[in-house]
């Protein structure tokens, strides 16, 4: 016989479960431990608006792509949320957030925690807040510049040819526009130019563009210009007189070739193979490759990545810096000894210069916006100078005894004494890229443009201390 007033077992169980949930806390659907991802999906970047540096009191842009549509994103700096409410990832897996930087912010690499939900994951990106160094001291220098070629990369003056030579390349592979130019040192006008030959087709048969030229040095002993062909992982040699090709080395000879420097007295050329621990070596008489120099990182589990090169021909020293580790290296070209020097305070170092008179190494680091001045003998960092956003290259000028730093992000060239004092900070137009001293008191520099019709870019510069 049924008892309608008696509750069913299912009802009793449901009531008990409800009571238990009230006593013990939220039900499973309200847990903070929602469905996670195994790995963070997508890519998030933090930087300036329209590639501009981020300064205190300015704005930054944090953007994500290849995330999961429907996710939400919260940005944290320490315990503080930077977003008033979670940001929704759009149907294309993207988000964008403009962040105001307060006037009291500290410069340097600031860690931003990116937290997603639905599903859950987290990642850390670095937001670089760069020091802002005022333009000053222009009256101390004679500065002249002229347009030369689109996509300028490097420059070197030749005393024997009484000319400056510069490389240029435009765009990403396949590069269709590239030139080697010869420039009059007085007028800064282009006197001759040549377009490199077509590169060998890719393995799939597609067009590989030109054997575009990037790094450069001159060999006055043999009347040559050495260049690197970064995109084809090799190097080439041209005549100074008419810019005719002397030799094109096979693709793969110098992986991701960056800098090249020539030791005229010993008939050697050295090219950095960025992304590897090697410096490739060539005989400048026979134009044949020799045994490379290998640099071992002193950091366990890491690999030295050779970047910029500088050479002291008289003292037989070759200096380089690592892009991947905070290290520099000095090579004794007589004995073959390689000494690696730690660089605390450097990250993504790309530029290096050497002063043999005082035994100083100058290191420019893109990520940390600084110039380190280091004693080569002891490895001691004696000065850490904030020079501005994105220092890419540095040259030491032995007559005035100052280092010149190309700050690509800031658009300036900082002149720094061996004592770590900024003597001047010169306006260098758009994206100053590279610079070299000629040993006679001048510094030659090139910059890149922000695009077509940029009158302050793609120029060659001659900078000379003003005479009193």
C-alpha cells in the first residue's frame, strides 16, 4: 500500500545533498579550479603604440593572438589587476588592451602575468619601460647627413678608397631590393652602386630574392669590400673600385651571417654566425674558408650566440658579444685563447666595441636599454649607463675617446665617455642602425626609415667633434 505523504528516497537524498553543500561550501560548478589548458595557447606581446618606446607617464599596448575564442583575459602586475574587468578574446583569437603607465613607474623589464579563463592558463610577458634621455650636446659636434639607399644596414669608411661603403636591404624574404653603395666622404652623395645577384632558388623551386647585403667591412690591403648575406647564410666579396663581384660564397657558409671584420695585417676576415657559438674565418688572400672559432658559454645548459664583432688588429684581439646569454668574449688571435666574460645587467646584447688603450669593452643591450663598460682583463663592470630605448650597436672613437651608441628605439646616438658620462645625446632621425669610427675622429652612421617618404630615415651620417 502506498503512502503518498511519505517522501521518496530520491527527494531525501537531494535534500541531504543540498544541506551538505550549504554546510561544506560551494558545489563543484562554483570551484575556482575550472578546466585548465595543458599549455598556454597563443602569443601575447607588450610594447609601445606604433613601435614607439614605452616611457613612464606614457602608454603601452598589450596584444594577444592565436588564443581561444571565448576566453577571457586578466592582466596582473604583482597583486594588482591592470584590467578593471576581464578582457574578452574575440572570434579570431585576439585581444588588445591599452595600458596607461604612471609617472612614478620604474624603468626596466616589468613582468605582466596574463591569466585566461574558459579554459584556464597563465603566462608572463615582459613590458619594457625605457629610460628617456633628452637630446642634448649637438653644439659639440658637426653632424651632416644625406639620403643614400632604402633599407640601410651598415657602413664602413675606407681610407685607401677615400669613400664610405654601405649596405642596404628592404623587407623580409624574398628580399627584392638591396644595394651596395659607395659614398663620397665630403658630399655624402652616392658615387656608385650595385644590386646583388639573384639568390639560388629555394628547395621547393620558389624565388629566394636577391643575395641581399647586410654586414660590411673593407679590406684596403686587397682593395675589397666584404659583406654578409644574412638571408642566405653566407658572405661575399666586392671590388672597392667598381663594386664588381669578386667572390660569392656558397649559401650556408655563415649561418645567419651578421657582422664581418677584416684583419688586413694577417689576411683574415671574421664573420659572426648569429644563433650559433661560431665565428667563421676566411683567408682574404685566397678567399677560402678556414677553421672557425667556437665560443663556449660559461652558463650551464646555454649556448653562446655570436653577434657584433670588433677587432684590434695591432693587439691581435677579436671581441664579440652573445645575443642569447649575458656574456662577451675576447679572442687572442695569436694564441687562439678564448676568454668569456660575464655581463651582469645585460640582456639581448647586440653591440660591442673595444678600446685597446684602456682595455675596455663596451656592450650595448637592446632589452635592458644600457651600455656596459667592462674591464677586459678582470671582467669588472665599471659603468652601467642608461642610454635610451633599444641600443643596437656601439662604436669606440679613439681620437676623442668616446663611445657612440645607436639607440634604434629612441632615434638617438648617445656619446658616452669611458667614465660613463653621457657627453651628448644626438638626434639621429628614424631607427639609427649601425655606426663605425674611421680612426680620424669621424663616426659614420646609417639609419633606417619608418616607411616610404620618411625624410629622416635611410640616411648616411658623418659625426665629428666640433673644433673650438
